């Protein structure tokens, strides 16, 4: 329960605060129970004001486009902060591109291309926001987000801002470890000078490849498992004969076996059951323990 002082502070916040908000509206799987509290800031300054109102131990979850996240059916306790289309500023700063965490990755790719900057085209194939891409070192088509980061801007739960260098983080395949209780607000990216038309052609080519190889017509959470060293999770799952297997409304895609799609009425429990079956069969048949790329959060 917030004190009257914190309630008074909350009155100055300009964003949207909702209670028991269904998270299925905000995840790419279209799955998820309610958030106890759900906040969409008006802008970065408003977000900082909101953080000042929170109790010291309030659980926080940051959400962008909700890809690579499976929210359980029981929902999320604490506060969910949704940044997509709220922290949405982009700008050229000398030879760097600054983008806030709520900018969809595809928008970053297009922004760079129209300014004659190359290297970031792969972001067009990532169905999330820059904040999420920074948090997991998202990658596609042979490139990864942190290959292009010059610096990041973070905030802690007290609303303090920091500008940090990549050297302050442990960065690896789909993993980023850094200062605890800080969240990404934006990044300064360092694309290369290039040809506008070539960059736009590259984006069209990558999107066409994505549409041909991934089940984009159905709600999904992106790649479910990380690729094990020297192999591909999709190949292992397909070799186990699991393509097309369905539990409830969740189905292993017949187009790409590392995707689980929502056929229209899937619950998180259905997806988790399929995940367990995949891991068990791949371990039994190939001796490999698949590691999740998605995050599973919330209450069963």
C-alpha cells in the first residue's frame, strides 16, 4: 500500500496506470494473465517520476513488444512498465544513432537506412523493441545487437540515470549481464556510412527471407530455444518428429520447428507443456539439453 506522500507524487504522473490489465493484449503470443499494475509512461521524464512513487521492493517487469516472453496464465504480481511507442525518440548525434528503448527494432533499421547508414538492417527481422534487443543481445541473419552498441542509457529503480559502456557488461550469445536493478532506456548505436538504396534493398531481402522461413501469420513468441553450439534447435526438434505436435491451442510450427504458434486459443500452460516435451525428446534422442531463449514469467 503506497503512503499518502507517494500517492501525492503519483498525481503528477502523466502516463497511463491500469490495474489487473490482461497482458495477452501486449505479448506477441497473445497469451498471458493480468498485470497487478500496468504503467505506460508519457515519456522518459514521466517514467522517472513514476519510479519515484514505487515502494522500494515493488517487483518490476519491463515490457516492449512482448516478443520472446511467455506470461503465465496467473499473470504478474507487482508493476509492469510498458515502453513500446512511449520511449520512442530517435536522433542522429554526430556519427551515432540514439534510440530509446521503446522503439521497435524494425524502425531503427529503417531510420538508419534512410540516413545512409548500414549494418543495422538485421534489426528489421527482430520483432521486438530496442530495449528487449539490448537485454538479450538479440540477433538475426548473422548479426547481434551489441556488435553495434557504442553506449547505453540505463535507469535504476530510484530513477537515477547512467550512461554505460559495453565494457561494463558481460555479453554473449543471447545473454547480457550487467549492473543489477538497472534497465535499458536507450542506446547510442554506431552503424557504418553506406548507400541508402542498398540498405533498403537489404531490408526488403531480409524481411522476405523471414516471411518465407518463419510462421509470421500466427501469434508466436519468436525462437523458443537457443541454438546449441554447432547445431540448430530447429533441426534437433524436427529430427525428433515433433513438427506439428499440438497441445490445446499451442502447436509446434510446421514451417520452423523452433517456433510454437498460438492457433487462436492457446494458454501459457499449453506452450509450457510443449516446451517440456521438446526438451525431454531432444535430450532423450540427441543427448542435448536445450536452453530457453524466451523468458517465462508470472504465476501459473
